[in-house]
């Protein structure tokens, strides 16, 4: 096995730099003292060396900060006193956001290689912007439009009439149909966007599939994780609101509408025609029934089963999902009853002996 490496293995991640401390602080949006320091990369606190920048966003790791050999560290103002001697503090109220920006400084996205690979298959009626990159064995079907600076990875399929706005990325083996994408959308490898929704009518001798005649509208700055599925609408459109983030292995049913900046964690499923308002968060393995409304900024805990509307700002857990305090109160009562029952059973057993 190869020796453990710090962040950004050069075999997989291109690196820029070195950068001055001032440049790193400016990219991170933090404040740092003047110092003649060149930084060559980013690394975690435990592994960072004198020419690397690290960060602390969780007080649980303050001991690692005190022992770190990093040349610079991004910290909250309340943590400056724990920065060891010889390490420069880059101070910001949002350390994790600053870390993301510093990491992007050292590891920018790979540059585009404009053009269509000879092994790609592009229909004559498709429109591919000359600044876009289309990888080998990708398929661009009739009437599709690929916007400026898009990147289509190998073996991706862009279906008939699909439109990609500027700066979109479509991962390897992903497929898009019946979809219109805004700007800066990232579809991760293996995702399926726009396939038929799960719609059927009951007939006397079985089931009959209902035509799914809607589309998928993906607004700007959305990311849809690997192997996730977003069904097209049945008669309306399925909508993924601007800035939303879908983790890997997420299922979005037909006619679902996500508001702005929703977060859906892996293995969650949202049934058809449900509406999530702006800034809703749903944890891993959450199941949400159809035709519901989840209010703005509501939070649904992992593995919850949502069977009724959730008010704006509420926090719910459990199955069926209910307010956090109610759920914990019930758990406490059940635990107490179980303890009492066990104690009572033991006492009876002793008496009978």
C-alpha cells in the first residue's frame, strides 16, 4: 500500500501555487498579519507542515490545533489564543467557508479542453458551444443544446432537446432527458435526470403506465449527486430550486418541487407532487410521502418518515415524524416504563422462587 498522503494527491488533483500568505488570506476572506510566508498547499491539522495551511471549525479538535505544525491556520476569532507559536492565524467568522475558498485557490477545477472528442456521437441538429468539452463516447442527441464552457464527461448521454446553460458539468455515465438546466449545474457520475416517473393506473387485469409528460427544470448552481434519480413530471414539471444540493443516491419523484438551497442527504426519497420550500434540510434515509408541503427552513432528521405537512422552521424526527421534543419525551417515557417493568418482573420472579 502507498504511504498516507496529505490532501490533494497530485496524481488526481492539479495544484497551483505556491501562494503568499496575503493571497491565501484574501482568497479565504480572512484577516492575517503581514508575514513573508509562502504556502504550497492545504492539509489537515495533524498532517500539515510549515508550508501548508489548515483550519479549525470544531472546538473538539483544539488539541490538534495546539500541536499542529501548519504554517498558517484558518480559525474563528475565539480560537486565536490556541494557535501555536510559529503558526500564523487567518481569522474569519466562517472558518469552513474560508477553508473551501483557500482549498479552491490551490486546487482549481481542471481547465476545459474545448472541442468534441472524435469518439463522441453528436447529432447534426445538436448545438454544442465551441467552448464546451465533450468527452469520448458521450452522446448528444437531436436538438440538444450545450452551453458555453460546459463539460460532458465520457459515456454521458444528453437526450433529445435537453438544454444545458453555461458552465454545467455532467459526470461520466450520467444521462439526461426531458430536462432544462440553468447555469453552473453539476450532475455527478451515474445520475439519471428526466426518466419516467412512477405513475400507473390500476386496470382490471393489472396496471397501465400513465404517460409522464412533464419535464425536469434544474435551476442555477444546483448539484445532483452520483447515482441519484430525478423523475420528470407527469403533467407538471419537477423543479430543483437554485442552489440546492442533492447527495448521492437520492430519489426525487415526479412533480416534486424543491425551493432554493434545499439539502437532501443520501438515500432520501421524496414522493411525487410534494413541495419543499426554501432552505429545507432532509437527513439521510428520510422518506417523505407524496402531496405534502414542507415549510421553509424545516429540518427533517435522519431516517424520519414524513406522512403529514411540516410547518416552516420545524424540526422533526422519527417515524411517523414529529417534533423533536415530543419524540424525545416519548422515548424517555418508554424507557422509564421498560425499566419499571423489568424491575417489577425481577421482583416477582424472586418472590415466586
